[in-house]
């Protein structure tokens, strides 16, 4: 699905949130149901809502029903959901979210149409995209599988860069952040700069299925003990991890898990790792995944990150947050002034809350 501009919310996340909200609300209602109200007389005759065509007209440009339905189906596909699985109110909420994004995209595209994007910038950005696929041949393969062409990808990329430059021009220096801003945030949010105790460990996993029979579990534990003995006798841990570990990532990282806090790992693993000294090798540790042979390679005590160390990332974070707020202002102002007609049907009315009977006098 096409990306609707640099500032548009992530559709799949928005829709997922809407669907989840509806599902949670349903669960809460079913947990403590109100007395059932009599069904309206015309319930059986009620028909599902139907989209009209066009679904919107944006400053003279139509958004067709087919465009909205295709975008909606694409988002649901990313969530592994079928359009028919949603009740009308949630489906309408999803349509409205997506249509709002499509309207904003068309407005920004129109206003940014005259923005110049140097060929050098377009080429550099395309090379970054190509790098994510390993080669242009692989990129072309994936693009064609999605029914597009490299030329169309470059056209969409130029349009996105035009939009970004137009937005930057509207914001200008409004998203600037000073050292004083960073210092003020740091002082007002001390808990955000506390670094917990961490260890760095490697592991070799001998996986044990959840439904493994006792004799299988015994054999797996014996295999893990044999590996622990080999490491303790001097064989290289990373070499054995690459050869024997059943953790899929071990072939690439030699079992290294990098630094982690206690909460990052399953309790059995964390308890063992945080009790060990640097360079110590554990006996097999059982977790829900199987048996782990653990080697602690480094430790970090709990600490507070200094302002000086935190400042570069903090300034970048504050700038991004400030820019997002300014972008939302630009979008809201543009949307309010634009000539837009939306033809979506009204969302189904929410059921009225049940009224408890008055207590007897």
C-alpha cells in the first residue's frame, strides 16, 4: 500500500488500536452484562452500511470508493484480518481513519507539487532503500511481486521528499531545541535517566519441547551438562554455541546476548545470570525454552546516565517530539481551511447505556 506522506499516522497501528479497543470494550461488557433490552422491531430489516462513490472530494479531486477499500483491505491484511470479521462500527472507524490519512496526503501532495528535489538527493535516498534489499535485483523482484515498478517507486519517493521539504518549510525553526531545553527535561525527569544493573552473557541452548516426555528431558539435560563440561575444560564458548546451540541466532552471534536488565529475560535465566561472576560458566539452567549453559562476559552496576552523556540523544528526542507537535498544527490548520467533502455514512450509533431501576422507596 502506498505511504500517505511523512506525517501521516501508521495506518495499521491506528486500525489495530481501534479494533483492540472495540474488542476490549466488548469483553468488559460481557464480563458484567446489563439486563437485555428488547430488540427494535426493525432489527431483522437493518442493512449494513454501503460506501458511496466517491467517498470524498478533496479540493476538486475525488477519492474513489475502490481506493479506500483497497487501502482498508491492505491494512487488515497486515493485521491478518478479514474485512468481514469486523462489526460495522469498527469497520466504519477504520474507514474514517484511513480516509483522513488519504485526504491529508492529497492536500500535502497538492501544496508540495512545485517543491524541487535534486536528482542527487533522490538517488541517495533510493540507494538507501536498495541497501535494505541487498541488491537492485532483489528490490526489483519484491517491487514487481507487489505489482509495481522501480520507476513508480522512484516517483513515489520523489513525492515523499517533496512533502517532507514542504513540511520543513512550514515549520522552519519552530522545532529547534536548545541545551537549556535538554537540561530542563533532564532535571524534571530523573527516573528516565537511571540505568539498572545489567549483565552481558552468552548462552548455549538445548531446546526442550513443552510436551517432552520425562526420558527426553533427562537426555536433553545430559547433553547440556556435557556441553558445560567441555566449556569448563577450555573449549571456546562461541565455537560450541555456533555448532551446538539450538537458538537460531547462535550461528551469527556465537550465543552472545549483549547487555540486558533482569526484566529482559525469563526469570530462571536472569536469576542465574545475575548471580554469576564475570567469566563464570553455569551448570545447565532450565527455563521454558529448555536448558541453557550460560557464560557471563561482563557486568554493569546500576547507574545514573549523566546529562553530558544523555544530551545528544535527548536533544534528538526532544526535537522529534517538538517537530511532531508542529506538524500536527500544520496539518490541522491545512485541513480546517481546505475544501473537503466527505461522503461516508454516519457511524452506527453506540448502544445506550443500561439504566438501573430506581431503588424501591
